């Protein structure tokens, strides 16, 4: 008998599999297909203070071994999430959920987190610091240690729940940002968010995406994400959630050997809505194949 249970920032998970924000809606959509209580937990759709329609269309482009999206944090706003989405989720999911929070100013992050912190269903706040700071000329909070630290420190001051910083890979040294987040009080690190990418339509000879560029995700970015997890594990003492191109139970084990305590599955959910369920079912068999009795014993094992 193998042990798949892990502890993520004080939250006990039956397994380390977490659907990534933006690929699993608010959960109840997938509950129509299978019992989502088999998940460790999941990170719900990125939520901002005010409702957002998102970016202009087209905002999805296919790529070899992945996809590009420029959805632009489309969501109903935190008040609607609390009033409408969370009650619907409670009917189908009896575990604590991760609330993914976006913002375009420190004040926005703070207000959003204050509200979500009061929700019993929310177990962890995942702060997406890949958003552009409107007060700093549009540069992303997560591209400088100072910007990252400012957001995490402000959020930690108004919350009681564990705070995980979700980092962008579009930086020179992701370990610097991770260390800054830990210094600011972050309880964990999620990495990586999407890489920048684009496609050009040969008929129109114009970019496929209306915003020209978007976030590149899918199996192609797995080695980049794995490298980032490995590097950051050497620099911080807080738990890491590995994200990026995970499609199989073998990928999960690889991520954990690199240093991840839990693993998020993103683009795979858009290709196969049963992806997370299938990975969870395959995990014990894969553990036995590689003589792993307890997942906790392999975290960072490749170091």
C-alpha cells in the first residue's frame, strides 16, 4: 500500500494533484463528468476585485505540444464568486479549495484577499503576481523582487490563511523573486505561470491572438517548469507547487523529485477533461513501479 497524502501549507491533501487556475473553472463544471472529490484540491478561476470581460478575441491559439492563451483574467468579480460560485461548488466539493487572486494594484489584491479570507471553503490563497501593476507603468508585479515582496507583504497583513505566491517565468532569475516572496512572509510558491509566446496566421500575415502575444502552456514547457522548481527548491524553505506541462503520473513524480510538494495540472484539462482523475488513478501504480512507498520521502529527492 502506498501513501499519496501530502501536507501543503497545513492543508492535508489525499494526493498532490491540483487542477490549475483557469483550466478548471469553479469546479462544478467538471463535477458533471466525475466526482471531483478525488482531487487533492483545486485552484479556482483567477479572481479580481471587479468583474472582467477579459481581452479581445481571438485569444486562443494552438501550438505544437501546447497552446497560447490571452484570456485576460475573465471572471465575475470577487463578490459574485463569493455569493454565487462558492455555494454552487459546495454542493459538489467537500474539501477546502485554493482561491487564485489577481490584481492590478496592491490595494486590489488586499481587498480581494480580505474578502476571500473570510470564506470557510477557501483553504489557501494563491496570489498571481504575474499581473501588470497599473501604478508602475504596467510592469508585472512578479518581475521584480521589490514588486513581488510588496504584494505578498500587504496580503499577509490582512489574511489568516496560508498565502502562496504564483510566479511568472518571464524573468532573468526566478529564484530571486521566490526568495523575496519568502522574506515577505509567503507560505509557499507556485511555479511556473505561462511563458510568453505568439503565433502568426500565414493567410492574414498577422498575429493569431488579438493581443499579439499570450501565455504559452502545455507539455512543451515541462522541462522549463521542472528546472524552475529544482532551482527554487535550493533557495527557499517553504513548500513549492510545481506547474507547467504536467500530463502524466510520471511527470508528477519527476516534479516532486525536483522539489514540489504538490503539482498542478493545467492545459491537460483542456485537452482531456478527465486528465486529473486519470493521473490520480495511475499514481499508485507508478509509485510501485519506481519503488516509492510514500510521496513525502521523494520531495526534493533529485538534489
